[in-house]
């Protein structure tokens, strides 16, 4: 029960990104779809492309809370050691 509550609270505080905001964030970071997928732990660059598709379209994919948190950390200046040069 306690773990479920902590998980729910974590989800509530997660940043969210619309497809346009996701696209702008990627542009600001200067990463290709393939590079962004690698930095976000996403298996395929196609999934990154789908996060930029307008909501309501069949190919749209939501930005998960975990991906949103990591993307926000990158926008805030965090860079892991394997950040693309």
C-alpha cells in the first residue's frame, strides 16, 4: 500500500510534454531522434518520432512520466557521461 501511494505521488509530480513541447525540447537539446532515444532509454528512434505526432492520431505515443522527468533533467542542464558530443 505504501509503495503504491509513493508511486502515485511520483506520477502526480511528473512534468508533462505535449507533442509540440517534446519537439521543442529536442530542438533545444540539439539531438537527433536516434540520439534522443538513446539518452532517454527508448529502444527505437521511431518511438521518439511518435511522441512528436499530434495527439489523437493513430501513430501518437504518449511521453511517459519517466521519460518526461529525464527530459526535464536534460533541459535543466544535467548531462550524463555518454552525452552525444
